[in-house]
């Protein structure tokens, strides 16, 4: 999805829609890596919530992929998405 710069978007609704449709943890970030929304994160599963809310888990697993995705988004000047670095997979 590529959005025009003039288009207004409800980022919270986008996060909820992606979670409801695909069962993923969807968060939108500003260019500095801060979350655009302030609402509750809709977790894909309990294990992910444990990892993400643990400072050690978040640093060792989540922040590595987040930093890589931020670099990719800056270079491509588009969105970036990838699988969880912990290898969590949600099947159909």
C-alpha cells in the first residue's frame, strides 16, 4: 500500500483492520520509530505479548527487526513489513 502524502488516514483503524484481517501485531511508526497511535496493541498471541512487553525480549528479538525495517522503509521511502524474528507463525 502506498499512500499519497495529502491523504488523511486513521492509523489506529489501520492497525485494527490488519489485526482483524490477518491476525498480526500491527503498529504504525513515525520516521523516528515512535508509534503513531496511543491505543492498546492487539496481540496476535500470548507468547508475542510476553516477548514484546519484556525489556530483554523486546531488545533481543523485537528491536533488531524493527531497526532493520525502519532502515528499509527510509531507503525505499515506502512501508516495510517482515516476519517476526522469533519465528512465530500463525497458520490459516
